[in-house]
């Protein structure tokens, strides 16, 4: 797994700069009101922790775990709710934080789950990456960091078979696994 074969798409500096811009937008929207930030594990953990450090309001973090890739480089098309236990979110501001929206199936699953189980004050969806080219649903994130084309991306929480999450940048390769 030679990471030198990865091409850098977004540097650590670009990611942190965009997170600051996103947090400024969210701080203006929420105006100091309490927020429940829901991080979708495992991929969004790096993004979520850096994002919430820049949010200036009372904030509680929750974590859910979904799966749709099952170790490959393309989504299985089926969202598996590994752990989606949440507190009572009725009347609360909810910010769902995801690593990437591609087909939109996971985003739709989460938004439908929220709408069916809670009457939130607001529900916003934030994704670090938006791969509009792969969208098969009408779901769009309220906030996103970068629009990307159809590459399989790793780093900064995104993985291939559990590897590469620890990279400080987002990169890609034309071939996985890297040799």
C-alpha cells in the first residue's frame, strides 16, 4: 500500500480553509442556538471533529454508523443501519455530518429516518464532498465542502477497505488496492 502512488485532490490546508467557511455559514444560520451534530461513522469522523471545533453554539455530538460500501470501491446500493440509536431530537436543531454524498441513497435514508422519527426544529445535512455526477436521488446537501467528479477518494476519514482514513489530505488513484 504505497501512498506515494496517490494523487492529492485536496490538501490539508484546502480542507481546513473550506471547513472554516462552512462553519461561518452555520454560525450565521444557527445564531447561537443549541445544535445536535450527528456524525456518520466512520468516514465523517475527521471532518465532523474539525467542523464542530469551529461552531460557536451549545452543541451535543451524537454518532451513528451506517454502511453501504462493504469493502469495495462502489456503493452496494443498500444502506445498512449498523447503529442508529439517537436521543429524543424533537424540537431540536439537527446537523447531520457525512463524508461524501454520491448516489444520495445514504443521505435520503438518513433524512427519511429523521422525518419519520422526529419533529425537529431544523434538519440540515452537511457533507465534506458532493459527487453530484453519481446522484440517483433528489437529495442535495444543505452544506458541502467540495464538489468532486467520479473518482474513488481516500484520506481524511475516507477509506479503502478500512485503510487511508488517517491521511491529512484527500487523494485518489486509478487503481485500488495500491501495490
